[in-house]
C-alpha cells in the first residue's frame, strides 16, 4: 500500500507530506484547489513523462517521493532480482523522482533506475483510473488479465506459459540447427574428402622420423662404407693397426709391473683398453655389414617422405603431426554426422511441443469462453447500479492472430452505453467517467478473489456525471473495495466521500506573494465540516446534521457481490 507521498516544489505545492491509510482514502476540495496536481505528482513518481514546467515558479528543482509498505512476496522478489531491495526493510520500497530543467532522475531505495524500470515497478504497485491518466483497462492485454484473474486461471496460465517456453526453445534450437545445416554439410563434404586422402596415405605414428633416419643411411651408404673401411684398417686390419700396437704396449707394461707394483695400474688400464678396442672393431664390422648401396630403397623412402610432406602442407602442419590430425578430423566428422542425424529428432520434438502447447492453450481458451459471460453479467449488474442503467457489457473471446505465452485468445471488452447502439470495443465508446465506473465494477466483481497486484487503486473523479443514489452506490462500492486493498479516490460528491476510511482535504491558499496547495488529514469533526461544505454549506446546521447521518451510515453498510459460478 501507499503509505506516504511527499511533494516538494511541484506546481503550486511548496511542500506536502501525506500519510495514507489502508482501505478507502478519499481526497476532496474546491474546484481548482489542486487535486489534479496531486495525481500528476503521483504519476511522476510512478514513471510518467516528466516536464520541467511542473517545477514550482522560481525554483530550480522539484522532488516527489512515495513510500510503499506491506509489499507482497512477489514484489519483494522482483526488487531482489533487480538488486533494488532494502534488506533492512524487505517489505518496503521508497521511490523518489527529481525534476530539473535538464531532465529528471529516479531512485528506488536510493538506487538510480531508468525510466523504463521505474514504470515497470510502478505498474505492479499502483493503477490509476481517470480521464487523463493511466487507463490500463483500454488495453486488450489488461482486459485478458482481468478475465483470467476473475476466473482464477492461474494453473491454466502457468501450464500454458510453460508449454509455450518449451516449444519456443525447441523452435529456437531447430532454427539454429537449420541455419548451421548448410555450412555443416559443406564441412562434412570437405572432411570426407580430406579423410579419404589421408586414409589412402595412412600415416603412422613416428613414421616420418623413422623415414628420415632411414633416408640418411641410404643416401650416405657409399660414404659410410668408405670411411668404415679406412677405420677398420686403422683398428685391426692394417699393417700398422692399433690393435697390434696396443698388445705390444700391454706386454711392456706387464713386464714393468713384474718388476714393481707401481706399474700394475698402467698394465691393467692397457688391458682394458685392448678389450674396448676389440669391441669397437666388432661393432664397426657389424654396422658396416648392414650397409649396402640400394638406390631403389632410397627412392621409395624419399617418395614416401615427399608424399607425407605434401599432405602436411595442405593441412598447414608438420609431417609428424599427420596421425594426430587424422584422428581429429575423424572425430569432427563423426560429431557432425550425429548432429545432422539429430535434426529429425529435434523436428519431431518441436512438433510434439507445439501440439502440447495448443492442447493447453485450448483448455485455457475453453475456460475463458466459459468465464467471459459470467464476468460480463457481473460487471453489467454493477454498472447498472452505477448510473449506466441501459448499458450492456460483453466480453468477446476470439482466436488470436498468433499464439503467445498467455494463450491463443484475443480478449475484447465491449460496451453499449445507450440503447439503439451496437456493442463496440471499450476504447472506442467509453468516456472517462464511464471507463472509471466500468473499472470499478470489474474490481468489485473480482472481490472474492485473492487480491493481486497492484494493491493500490486510484480513481480520479469517478463521480463525473452522476449523483443521488448512484453516487451513494459508488461510495459503498469503493468502501467495500477498500476492505482487501488500498483505494484512493478524488471526488466532488459527499455521498462518495462519506464512506471513506480516511479523508483528506485539498486547499489552496493565496496571499500577495504566492499561492500554495496544502493537503490535510481530517479528524471526525473536520470531516463533518468538509462533507457539509460539499452538501452546500459548511456553516449550515442542516448540512452538518446531514453530514453526521451520512458518516454514521457508513459503519453499517457493506456490499458483498454475489459469488459467481465459473
């Protein structure tokens, strides 16, 4: 509910701080006292377009702030999701709007927000009905929401919305698959060609390094054999080979060691050297035995290496990376093949999800078709009592041009205000006063439902064009409406004002220097005076007695709308 509205330097209001109460609040005052300024100021804090001309003359800045408390769990969660909650006051939100010549700024719980975010938040807190303000009832979306609220379609709506989201996600996935399909098919064709080419060559792990080593041996065979033969001569085969010289040296060392042990180490080292020299000769002979001059094998090796080089260049890799690259391409080909095969399954899932959505949308549509005449009858009952005795009201439920999360129906409220005319959409035929009364009738028709956002409803001069018993009915309805939500009403009629739970007088004061508007909460005696003024004369004893009678009647009056069967 709206707990407090503070206005600074707006139009002719220098400063005003209004504390509203739960239930039905009424604001009254002379024509021109500034009632419309109050609604305009509230509109500013709720995100309506700002105009620097609203700033009080001579001032550079104007500010409006509103405090809402007792927020629902849904409101609190929405604030938390946007990071706008106040952990110290979870059930409260303070909205502030500042106007300057250069524009305006808005804050929610002292955090700066955009105009769009402010409007979204405000729509869940307050609904203003008036001739020049937010007439949400003219919008088909709002008409649909009120019908669903009246009939209690929460579960049907939730099921339909879930089915819609599931269907749309699958359609999105399928569309993405189709978009990628063409490029995937091109990629598959390229991969198939590349894999075929690689498979024909079939490179093996470490093959290129092995081929390089083999090619080095084959290409150097003559040089190795020539050098090896010369080395063999030096080691053991030649006339003056190292083996013979070392044996001679070894015998001399043994002779010295026999003379004295100081030479024993020398003899042993020469003996070991002889062993190593013999092993070197054997190793050389073994390796030279493997070498042969084979031009054909050399040509085959170099041809294989050339083929591997050429294939690697095509893929911009080293020849040694070909086996791993082969496996990578094969894995990609397998994944793309499976992806293409999943397309048919995805399409089937889309069709199943679409059918499920239409089944749930049809159930919701059937429920709406059933509920629409019931709501229309209830609304018509109340608008007759609100001075539109000859009016007829109907709700048209037609298939929508395209499906949506809220179902597949277009809901249109139609009204015929005068006999001899045809039913027309509410937006085309309802005047401001008629629209307010239709809205009031709908709100009362929904009274036996759990209140839903917005919890604060404002009626701006709902009494336009009515009086007498009808005005009394309006007052009683607003009083009843205020029993489970907060209602604010600006009125000129004492019958409407008398049923209020809280009464505020708007007054304009002028002197030689300035004009100001003030809002004052009235106590019981001040209410008698104000209602007497509205009846004709605040000083008249007759008017004051009549005012007392009207106020006393409020305590014993209540309206319980007939419970509907939907």
